[in-house]
C-alpha cells in the first residue's frame, strides 16, 4: 500500500468574504442629541409616537420622521406620500443603536431618490454614520403620541375598510400611554395598574442620590396611594417607575408629578453628604434597578 501523501493542504481564501467591521457597544447611543430623552422613550417605553427631524445641510436637509415601530419591525419605510419613516423599535440591532438609525436613514433617503415605496431592507452589520453625524440638532420637532399605527399611512389618503378594521383591532392591543401634562419626560401608562415612568438624562448617580433625599423625607411619590416600585436602565439612562393609586390618569397626576420633578431639581443642588437615613434610602432605590439591552 502506498504511503499517504505528506504534502500540506493549501487552503484558498479567495472566495471568503472580507471580515465585517466590529462595532463597539455604545451604552448611551443617543447622547449629545437634544432629543435624547424622547428617542430613548420612543425606543423603550412608548408604543406609538412620531417625531419629525431633518438631516444636516451636508446630507441634503432632508425632512423625515422618527417613529416607534414600523411593520414587522423594519428600520425604515417610505410612505406612499414620500415621507421617510425611521423606526426605533427594530427586530435587528448592532451594539450601537445610533449607527443603526443612521444606516436606516441613509437607506431611506436612497430608496426615496430611487422612487421606491414601502419598507427598505437595512443590514446593520455594515458601517454607517451615526445620527449625531447626520441629523441637524435644530431640526427636531415635538414628539407626538399616537393611539395606533396610523402614521404608517398617507395622512391625506383614504383607508380601505379592511385596513381601518385592522387599525381598530390594533388600537385595542396597544398599551394606553400618555405624556404627563406639563412635565417633560414623564409618561403615564395603563397596564394591570397605572404607572408613571420618568425618563431623564440626569446622571444616574446624582439622580438616585436626589431621589434618596426625597425618599428619606417622605417626598418620593406622586400623590396619595402612589409608590416608587423600581427603575430600569435603558440606552444608558435610568428610568424610575412609580405606581399610582387605582384610577389615577395622566391629567390627575400632573400636579404631583410637577411637585416631584421640582423636588428632584432642588435635591440635585444639595451638596451635603447623605445622612444615614438617606444612605439606606438610596440602597433601597438602587436595589430595585435592572438593565435592559
């Protein structure tokens, strides 16, 4: 029997695809944008909302909308009227959500220029500019909450009966969510109980220190029957959650929410060391915090 060949096997790499760029994890992807709070809220806690924006002059000063969710979790869509919608609650994501939205925005602009309509496929594994490099910081409009996903459709067009019925069914499945009047970053929602979630870009350590001072003084609440139930960290910022008394709506809690917001602002300015009671309060607040990625 002949000896086995001792020649080394040569492996060819000619047909191998080039390795993809590896994106580092960005804990606070929307940092430095003037609407960081709104973008985080739309990404994490609000079911249906729209916020207009504009690219920089360098990128054509294109008007478009950020939206919470698009059909099947797509990241960008061209509406029949030509409006570009960039979705924030997407099914695919890289370690940098700002990169993903930037890639979607550029893909949407290219699709619109090509005369396309509908959802557009975006590969978030490919390099792309971040929102901070694409969006004019002065071009943001106000965030508007919706009861359903009617923003998917041309506002001047007529919906057929089937689509109208589908939207109605969809509305019944959406968690009722409202902005608390007069208090930026606070959002009321109705689930098994009513809650207010507080989205703020305040430094997390300072925020919980301020809340600890209020809690020790019996002021960390939103009115009679309410209580702090915990917090979660999303997109690099902490979001405290308060449970409300039964039947309390967004308008009902507005005065107490304003009082709490003012209390937090005042407590943030205090530089004295925490007292023993305040330290215990802070430990209790922080122990009920989780991170969402």
